[in-house]
């Protein structure tokens, strides 16, 4: 009588199928791992490329900023030079004004004496001429009152002299003593030159 052990045969047949199923699971895990590594590498390369481009852009911007700063420094140097020129020009202009005023002040007494001497009538002479601030006092003597009146009229025609006034007149024998007072307004040299009549053409 023949006996067959079905349990042992079933175990022998089940073992190879379990072995085949385990091989397919290891291959799938290896493929997933390589896919993950590939994604990580690609992400790292992309991230590195992004930062490389960003660093290059920052470097270019830094270069532009440095160039702009250089131009600003050059312009600032020009601005400083213009400011120094403006200050120096103002100082020179002030010096010129002071010199012109001093020249006009020095010219005043000379101008007064010149105008007074040019307008002296006959039979009249001066004893004293006093200049204080802008007031002029003239003391003199004359043989006639008409000469004194002519002298006052002549002085009144001078543009710098303002309304000569006869303060007093006294007779001492044959001679009259007098005193005349008037204010003096200085006229700039250019204005005085323009007021003078032009020389006749030849």
C-alpha cells in the first residue's frame, strides 16, 4: 500500500514561492532609494545654481553702487570747489567795495576844495575850511556883499553841495567877514564822471 505525505509536499512547494516574492521587494526598495537620491542631487544642484546666480547679481549691484559712489565723490569735489570759489568771490567783492569806499572818502576833501576854489568870485578869499562828517564850514572875507552872494550861488550849483547857508556877516572897516555852512553828499567816481560834460569833438 502506497502512502503520500501531502503536508510535506505542500511545505516544499510553498518555500520557493516565498523566496521569489522576497526578491522582488528588495529590488523595489533599491529603485525607490535611487529615485530619492536623484531628486536630492537635482535639488542641491538647482539650489546651488540659484545661489550662484544670486551671488553674481549681488556682485554686479555692488559694482554699480561703487561706480555711483565714485561719481558722487567726483561731483562732491566739484561742488566743494564751486563753493570755495563762491566764498572767495564774495570776499574779493567785499574787498573791492571797501577799497572803492576808501577811495571815495579820500576823494571827498579833494573834490570839495577843488569845487570851492573853482567857484571863488573876485574880491573874495578864504581864511578857513572845516570838514566834519558831511558838513562843510567856510570862513572868509570879501570887499563886497555881492561877491559873497555870488559865491553862495556858485556853491549851490555844485551837485555834491546841499543848500549853502550864510551864517553871519560882519563888517570890519572896508572888509566883510562871513561864514557859510552846507552839507556835502559824496558822489561815486563813476557817477561823477558820467555827470561831467563830454569833451567837444574836434
